[in-house]
C-alpha cells in the first residue's frame, strides 16, 4: 500500500455558473491528482470574491463556512487515515456529503 499521498482542498466561485444571485461556491478535493468537486450550496458576490485567498474580502459568514468545511474535510481525511481506509477524492467527497459508497464486486 502506498504510504504517502498528495492531498489538497481548493475553494472557488464558479464564474461559468453565475446567476443574478451571485457566483456558486465550490470546494475541490484533490488526492493523488484525482479530483472531486462539491457544491457548497452558497453564493458569493463576484465583486467581493478574492480568488487568490479563496475567500470573500469582507468579514462574512461565507468565510466562516469555508473554514468549517475545510476543517470537516481535514477531520474526515484524518479519520480515514487512522482507520487505514483507502482514501480517494471521491470517497472523501461521499463521506463529507453523506452519500453511500458503491462497493464493486469482482
């Protein structure tokens, strides 16, 4: 089994899905080069979104929510490591969203 893996979390406001209410907020989990994207069900003002910092430029509840999501993803990742589970971007996303993982029988 592989002992080290790459892991990152990125937050971004998706300009391609812009509405009059704002830009939808997403989180992207990347593990060993494989990505999974999670809609955070929040919208942000495009004029306040700071792409480099991955946050809103005012003291907003959105920034608190981003911090909470990041903390939860890190906690789940660490739990999966402790339990020696196979961790993929998709399995972490499913654990975060509460979806059930499909088990493949060969």
